[in-house]
């Protein structure tokens, strides 16, 4: 996507803003899914396997949400960092 947008005239600064917005939305979706699945998994294990009362704890949930959000941002930017620093002709010749 970045190569095509660069060919069409987008600047690296503009592409960085576009990717930041994209990864923020993706990170939000991942953090919600990770939090919901983690809470469901902990409830299932504690309630059905260990036969103990389940108590919701916010601090581990915040840790999982923050870790998943930072991970998706780091992976997303590491993948696009190479493209933002080079001219698009290098990548177009490889196709």
C-alpha cells in the first residue's frame, strides 16, 4: 500500500499518519479481543476446572490490554518502516 501511495504522491509524513491511524484501530480491536478472551478463559478455568469462585481483577486485564496494544503497534511499524525510508522504485522493480 505504501509503495502505491508514494507513487501517487504521498509524502512519508502523510503515510506515517495513515499507518498510525490504521495501527491504532487495529490495536484497539486486538486489545478488546485479548481482554475479552483473557477474561473468558480465566473464568472458564477458575469456575469449571478449579471449582473456585471467580473474581474479576482489573489490573491483569489492563496489563494484557496494554501489552497487546503495544505489540501490534510495534509489529505494524516495524513492517512499514523500511518502505517509508526508501524510494518506491526499489520495491516496484522487485515485482
